[in-house]
């Protein structure tokens, strides 16, 4: 029997079938994603008219499509380890007439040679990064930003041992059910959060960002367990 790919190995997890069905699977949460993208645009609204953005884990290019619509002078680099997801992203960008403003890179943030980006986004990416690798992930993002560049990220984040975790888990189950989760997958949610994904508390995320050289992150979004923050690059790590 072939082992099922783990979410910690996104290049294998987001295969052709997953990539093709990704947007449809998440369509039930469109109000949440639309709000996240809208607020991300507000957070980044003071970037230069010709800003250059790096989108880490670009997936099907949802945030590029959202940000590019309101900022016709911005250009983008999107990086993702899944060739299948990039194929979907490329098609969507071509259909939207945005291909000339976007470059897609197969790989991880470390595989992007360009530096000096005005902003980096990482939407629903960090919880796929094993905790021991998280400092290098944030440091690689820090290195690719210009001085005072902006970092915007959203991830599944909660305190797994908090008194209200059981109630939060119940709410999170409703989110997953909206996405078509089966009874079996709903029953496995606690194990998924604790042992498969790398879910950490908001406080731990703040510490990791500080260690990588960012200003204290500002939380600008929360929808159940999904939280979003933004921060600026400090000149040197503390």
C-alpha cells in the first residue's frame, strides 16, 4: 500500500486531484477568504504604486488575484512546492490577464533568489511547516524583504491546552464540515491539529517572528482558528 502523502509534504499532498478540486472544496468558506484578502489589501495599502510582492505558498493565486485587482502597478512572484497547484495558478492568472505581472516559481521561499520585496504574504502556510523548521522559514522571508518591508501571514493558530479549546474545536469542526469533512475526519481533528499539522499558539508565533527580526506582529484577522498578523522587517534581528 502506498503511504498517503502528509500535509507536511505539500509537494506531494497538493497533487493534481487536490489542486484541481482546491477552489471548489474551499468555496463554502469564500466569505472568510474574501474578508482575509480584503483586510490584507488594507494592511498593505500604503505600499508604493509599483510595489513588488512575494506570495509564499501561492496555491491557486487567490491573493494575487485579489490584490492585483485594486493595485494595477503591483507585480508579484508566487512560489509553491506543488507543480500542480502552480499549473492551476498559471491558468487563473492568464484568464484574468495578469500573467505579465506575475512570475511563478516551483519550490519553497529559499528557492526565490530575488530580494528587496516590498511585502511578503504567506496565507495558510505556516502550519504546514514543522516547528523545528519554522525559524528558518521566517528568516528566509525576512531576508527577502527590503528594509521596513511588510510581512503578512495567516495560519491555523490556537492554544491547544487552553480551557476553551474544546469549544474552539467544536467551532472548527463546523468549518471543516462546511468543506465536506466526513465523520471520520472530524473525529480525527484533535490528532490532526496536535500531531500532523504544526499548530502553535499566537504567543509562540509572535516569539518566532521576533526572533526572525520582525516588529511585534499586529493581529488583524481571526475566523475561528485562523488568525492573521502583519509586521515590518527590523533592520537586524534582536
